[in-house]
């Protein structure tokens, strides 16, 4: 259980920090947080670049971190997912981001020239991939004005350390922990890489909170998914929260996706993942609270304020993958502090973020039982009555898709042989359709909310997987799988040591290697949260580079995608994320592609934008993703309008 | 417990109760609960007023051990025990009593407009919390929501929708009401048609569009949804007993209350019959054999390839017993055959049939002749047990096209099911008049209802003459004869109970006591003059007193309680039905049950 803290801390920190945080919030239009704001709206009020001139965008500068040269073959284990933040003038006004190896780099926002860098020199042992989605900034009012580490950056590393460094020079804050860092749970007694970090910590009102990334599929009982909070000044531990409430027969339910915080109301929102092992729940009977949930904690004490579990007794690896989106619900004269939660299943749940009361009714969807002895799958699963699911989870033999009658027939035959009762069909010893699979639906890219309009733009994966539980007695257990999801065309054998089964997962595709479900295989969906409807959707990505030979023209059938997009007041939505090296701008009103640029490698990261010295820049980290197996890099691209075309 | 004298219909339904069987059941209950002491639970609202009726359902916390080693089911000949689930209702004082259980139990308290509560003992006082307005509207049964769908004023389209989409599922349930795109609705409709629905292709897009539009309108204006019928005070005089059998993949379709005291229930999807002793809950499973070279789905082919579990080589459908020797006759829908179950040897006998497709509902007449409908080939078959021969009666086609389709069936069925063409359905069900329900009037005449053709057929076994009679309503599904020779028929799409008086050649109809019901079947308690009707969209069973022309309504203890058959115990008048929602996992609790309605002892 979380340790309780007195209200004095809460009151004191709020008073001390309110002024500086407010000042930071007034600095516009910047990008001070990973998700644009602390509620992950992925939105900028910048509008210099708009529908009318976006086609004129050009490369303003390119920065290379040097990782490719420095780390060589280790780059194959990376995915470059970082979204930079722009520091306020008082903090040096640098553009700051992290590389997969947790190097933190500050750049000149106009030129992309490096100002400083910080290398935590992480322990790179283990097989887990390297990634860093971002760093967090706060002005620490308890530090001397103008002094070192008055303005701080926080970053959680692959090797489980939380660092505080000065935002202006990148030097560790010696008053934080030991030499600027604190050790996080997960290093002691575990194999290197068993517990790591991917998302940025959150910091608000004197509290810095970090989650973790845990291998939750390889063993029955995996490391705890403990969320830890520290004093942002000293690094002293404040509280811990175990999402599984100490239940011993399981592990994880960790928070690997970005968290959100409502600083004004002192609420922290955790997107929790599945309990271990992902696909077998006999030894963890019951719903498994607070796994697969969005959990609202008191920022200062870690006490649970409310929660919503979107998958009960998960058997599908349906982690809560995306940052909870905090926004103002404005409907029928009501103004309600709201939270929208995207899920891998392709649902959008909307709540009053102060109370947890759903703003769209949540119904109980009856779901099929499990055939595995002793497995008591939940009888129902939650489903919002609106908006609609972002993908159609039914795939019948008659829906099989192929380029020719032969591969289509192959897919139809495969589908006819699958166990397939739609979403939440438990896997069994028969080959079972997993649609959506563990890739989603939505994933960690989250969604972008178009200002206060209630229009949410979400990039969605739309590829069917299959899964099959394999009794371990029938085969020698393979070497432990290192992937979270199967790569394209790859069947992934995952151990679940301590259970009677392994699981084999792969994408459902024909002998030609083409997905069996109809395209688009990745799409962009505009959801009207207030109406509870889908306004429009369009394919996201071209498959022209996914075949054995690159086609000379784009084939917009959508691709699997990782990373998110951002919306701007200029009526634009910017996104990379696809497996075609493209960085695109869409018209938010209708989904039309207005501009695109070919990057050297895929940009599996969420972009950001800012206006600096009168010029709006759009920046995206392009370094590929190890799962895509399409090459890596260490690029940071900035785009802007030609100087002559920029409005003051 | 203080039981008030059962009022009204209880006297009509159950004269002379308690019967010997009820005494026996009470004794058995006492034996099962040797430490039993009557406890009383009082249910109140937050203002301290007694709540009545509150449905109180008692379930064993730990289910009995069972041998389910045959792919999750009991192997052939194995006996397991089903722990009975009891439901009673509070009286005007808000009180309800149960004998103490010998094992840990849990009570669920459910009342209209209140949030469910759970307690571990039926003692003391429980306060139910009222639902919010939003929760209450959301909790309404499907029928009241469905009543507000008008399909843009196209009543014919709504009837087509109900005919094809409401014979397995409750429409307008919360699950159905959720926002979907038109494409998602079309996908669902197309999938359902592969499973056996016959929504005309031309209507797919229209129905998808209207469902999206009108469900959205209902969500935005739920105030237009009428309140469901309130539960009645007389419910305190009844007990509902359920026996869960099978699992979430099963479908307990039709069943039989046999004079030997057992109930025989057919699992339509797993080729098993369950012989259940209602006094003990013990059931023995008998697995219907099939030819080794037979494929899943029999001659019909397997429509459910994507289902994880299926074992329907024969397709156990409808039951009737011989008054001569008690043997049970069963229609195997997936075969050209008739099944006979010898109740002494517990062996199945398969009587191969020379023609006809989809053996459906079955009855045995006083001459020990076995009559059943052949739903797909629009025929009625008679099996003469003496000569062991079948006589097949063709029912007339409605036109040349239908005649041609019906005559083409043998050719179509000679084609491998994988490659068999499937005629595109239209609103009239051309090619599929579908003789469905069947019964025999006291004068020996055989009566059949044709669901898609909206007509009745009468076969005179003496003359072998077939007479067709137009049915002036829509959707004659199942029918039963009363003691006076009248036919009672449910009009599925018209939500009516219909009587046909053959002597006067006159139809009469009665509105059902719940709105927008799509009644599937009925049965007549000839001795007590009561017609019992399935209420599938409203989670109810409906009882119509023929003499008084009045209704009583019995709420079912599970949501999405979809019933297709009703049987009445000749011995004591107890009323039975099965929860055969398809798929079963969509029913509350996710398991099929046999349910009995009995009056409580005075």
C-alpha cells in the first residue's frame, strides 16, 4: 500500500511552486512537456504553419546525436522514441531530448547546434531494447534563484536511475540523491534489463514520479511494477505504489507509458499495464486490480483516488499503452475536468478526471470463456457506449484479403481454422485470432486533442495477430524472447516460465507475407469525443517499402505505426510513426495529406512544435524502431517555413 | 418464513399444492441442509421503507466437483451434480426467507431501480441504494429500448430485422446500443448471415444506417424510453430454481419434462442430452453418437468454423416422448434422421430418413406416431413406430420460384457444404417458408406454423389431407393446442399471443403484457388453462389465464435470459424453461440454466 504523507507537504510544495509553475505555463507557444502539456494533449497553439502554407515546409536543420557512430551494432536494439521539450528562457531556452542510451542533449532551437550534453553512461548489459521517450523539466523553487539546478531536468534511465541535471549546463544536481541520481527499484537481485525505463518521469509541485518497463511475459512472476515518487529537490523517497497491491502470485502491472498529472488538483494518473504472465492467468485469479487500469493517485501521498480497469483478468497483453489525456469537457453548457484514455483494444474511455465518473456510459460486454483448465476469464469486459471502437475487431473468413485469389484463399483458410469470437477471445491450445493484438489499436503514441474542440486524432494499428498456447512439455523451452511484439513476418515464441505453457504469437499473413485483414493496416482516426462519433479516418502510411522490392510509388494502404502525432492551431496534424520513412501533415478537418517528407529512417517518435524568435519549427526524432527491422539512425529533424515566408 | 396464501394465478396454476413431488423436494432440501434454520432477510430503501418485490438469488460459493474431462464437458454416461440456484422475492414487508445452507452461499439482491447488493447470509436487514437516473435507464431490459427503434417509420423493415436478428439475441441491450460505424454494423450483419440469419442483402446497408442513427438518438434522448413493467407483488409467492449445466459454449435448446421425473435437456451444439433429476440436481450426460465419417454440422455443414468449440454432428433440437414406452424422440437438425433414446437402456437409436432437411420441432400423438417439421424442405414427417417407416408431407410452395428452390434441395445438398451455393435471402424468405412449431389437437389433427410464410398447415392423419390457413399476423413461430382443441400461437414480429379456433375458423389475439416482445414459443397447461409464453427481449416468462384473459409476468433472474421452449410438469404444474441465449456467454453468468417456476408452500 502507498505510504501516506501529511497534508503539510502538499500545502507547502503547492505554495512554493505554484508561482514558478504558473510562469512556465504562460510561456507560449512552446512545448514544455513530453506530451505538450502535463495532460498529454499533444497540442500546440502555434499557427504560423497552417493548411495554406504547410506545403512550403522545408528542413530547417538536422542534428545527429552521434549514437550511430558510438554504439554501432547496439543500435539494432534501439528504438528512437524521444520527443524534445523546449525550455523556457529562464532555463536557457534550449531544445532538450534524450537518445535511446539516455544521453541528454540540449540544442539551439533555431540552428540545432549542440549546447551541452549529459551522458549517464548507463549499464547496457542485458538483452532488452534501449529507448528513451523524453525528459521532464521543472523550476525548483527551493534552489537558489539563479543558482545551479534552479532549473532542472529529470530523466529515468535504462539501468534504473532517476537523474536530476541542471537545465542550463547538463551537470548533475548534487543536492538530488547521491551525486544527482537516485537508485530506482529493480536493479538489485534482478537480471540487467529486467526492469528498465522508457517514458519520462513526471514532475509537479515538488514531486517527481517514475514508472518502469518490465518484461512481463517471460515468467509467471515478474518484478513488481512499483511506481516511485521522490522529492524533486532532494531526491528523498516520498511514496511507492504497487499496482498489484502486493499480490504475490503475479508481478508487473507496471507503468511504462507516459503518466499525466493535474497539478492544480494534485492528481497523478497512471496507465498501468498487464499483470504477469501476459497470456496465462490461472495462477492470478480475479480481476487483478490495479493492472490494465487508469489509476488516479494523490500526487503527494500515492493514495488511490479512483481507478478504472479497462481489462479484467487480462489474457491478451492489453496494457494501458497511452498517456491519459487531460482536457476540458465542454458540452451542453457543462465544463468538466476530463480524462480520455486510449487502449490497445481501440476504445476511448472518457471520465470526469476528479471523480472517475464516466462521461460516456461504460457497458459490460459479455465475452467468451477460456478453454484452458482452471482459467476463469472475466465474464464481461468494459466497453464505452461511445465513441465507437477505433477498429472493427471482427475478421471472418469471408473478409480475408489478398492481392490474388491464391493468397486471399490462403488467408480465408487460415481464418476458418482459427478460434475467433472477436475481441477478448482467450487464447487456447488452438490457434486463436488476436485482433487487435498486443500492438493495438492505440499504443504509446497516444492521441492529439485539437484544442478545446473535443476532436481527438489517433493513429491506430490495424493488423491481426494469432496466438497459440503451447504446452511446455511438448517442446524444449526456447531461449527467452526479447521482443514485446512480433516483428513483421515473425512468429514469436514467448516463454511463460512457471506456467504449463509457452505462447507463440505472430501476425496473420498469407504466404506472400501480406496481412490477411483488409487494409488499411494503419490509420489515422478523428474522434469527436463530445458527439461520441468518428468524424473521419484515413489510411496512415504507404507500404511501398515493405515488400521485397521497393515500389517506385506510394501505396497508401497504411502501415503498422509506433509513435504519435501532434495537432496545431494551424489546423494541422503532424505525424511520422509509419514504416515508410514519411513525416506527414494532415488537414485536421478531413484527413487530407497536405505535406510529407521522406526521412532517412522511420520516425517512431512523437513530434513536437514550438515558435522561437518568430519562427515555428516542427521537430521529429528519426531513428527507426528495432521491431520494424528497417534500419536505425540518430537524426533529429526540424522543419520550418522558408524564412521569407514566415509571419512575424 | 411467513408465506401468504398464493393469490390469483397461483390457485389457477397449482391447485392442490403442495404435491408429493414438492414434499419430496422440501425433504431433499432439508437433507442437503441438515443444519438448516429459517432465516429472514429484510430489504429496505434508504428511507427505511420495505422494498417489495426484491429478487433475492442464492448461489453456492463453491460449485460441486464435476467430471468435465471431455473437452470441458461430462463424458458419456458420467453423472455430475448441478448446484441449484434459488431465487425468491420479498413480500410486502420487504422480507424473504431461505433455509440455511449447509455450504457457504451468496445472495444477490436485485430490485428495479436499485443497485445490486450482495450478502453472505439471508438474515438481518439490507438497504438497497437507488440507481442514478442514468443507471436506471441503462438497466432497463432490451424490449423497452427496442420499442423505440422505428426504423425511420419502415415497419416492414423493423419486422424483417426482428425476424432475423432477434431469434438468438436480445437486440437493444447495452452491448447492442453502443456506438458503431455503419461499416461495423454491416460487418456484424454479414457475419450473422454466415451463422444462419437471413437478413436480406438489400437491407444490410439500410439496417446498419438506421441502427447507428437510432441507437445514437436513444443515447442522446434516453428520456423517450418507457419504463419497463414493474414487478408484481405476487412474485413473493414463487420460487425460481435454476440448474446450471454445460458451459459458455453450450446451447440448451429444447427439453422435455418426462413422467419418469427426470428432465431431459438437449445441448444443441455439443450433441449431448442431460438427464437431470430436479430433486437432487444430479445429471447424467448421454452423448449422441454419429457416423465416423460425418463432419461437424452434419449434412448442413459447419457454419461455426471460427468457434473454439463445437460438437454438433447431429444437432440435438426438439424432444417428445412416447406415451407407450416413454422413449424419447429427438430431432437431429443436422441430419436426415430421427433419434430415439431408449430410457431403459440409455441407448440411442437412429432412424435414417429418406428425404427432408432440418428436422425441427417434434410431437408424438396418441397413436404413438412421431410428427415433426422439416424446416428447410417445408415438409412434415411422420414416423410410424410400428412399421418404422416415414411418411413425408409436402407443404405447398408460395410460388414457382419457391417450388423450384425446394425441389432443388436434394441437388444442392449433394454438393459439398464447403462449395454449396447459398441463395440470397429476401424479405419474404422465398424458398424458406420454414414450418416451425407443431402440435396435435385432442382430435388427433396435426398443426404446423410456417414462420416465414405466415400460414398454418393442418394435416388430417386419417385422410392425409393438408389444409393451409392464412395466419393474419406475422411470425407464427411455435404453437400449442389447448384442451378444447384451440391452437395458441406466438406471432413473433407482431408481439402477440394468438388463438385459432378451428371449429369457428376464427383468430383472436392478445397484446403481450410487455412491449415489443418477440415471443419465441409457448406452451399450454391444459389442466389449468394457462398459456405460458417466452419473453426473450424482456427477460420474462409470461402467463396468460385463458379464462380470465389476464396476464402475470415472471422476471428471470439473469439478464439476457433467452428462452425457446416451455414445458409444464403434468404431475404438479411446475413450469420449466431453459436459458438458451446464443451465444450463451452473452447471458448474465455465462452459463446455460434449466429454470423452474414453482409456488412456495403455504
